[in-house]
C-alpha cells in the first residue's frame, strides 16, 4: 500500500495527536494511534483499517480528517483478561 502509515505511541497518544485522545486511564481497552498521510486514498485507508480490524482485532475509536488530507485515527481493542491482570500487578 502506498504512503507512510505510521503507528505511534507515547504516553497514551502519539505526538501531534489531539489532547483529548489521551487514553492512559482505560483498564478495559488498549489504544493505538495511526496517522494516514494525505497521499493515501480513501479506498486505501479503508483497506488498511479493515486489515487492522480483521487480523489485529482493532476497531476505530476516533477519526479526524485534516484540511491537508491527513487522517489521524485512534484504534482500540478489548484487553484480554491476562493483560488486565498484568496491568494491575504492574501498578
């Protein structure tokens, strides 16, 4: 697929992602931001997100389309019981 589709993680959200997308307090879901550059077509973006959903178990939480054509997407998926228990032990 064309374009530079980047996944970023930093303190619950990636750099340059909206402040309200902070997800650090969620115990039930894990989140990952994804940036789709302007040269990625709508069809390609849809295919990429479908692949993430099918093989990674991700679903779309939020999408923001900017005037330059960049899309910033927040994906989420339910944590497994083991992941939730591990997170509690780490606290």
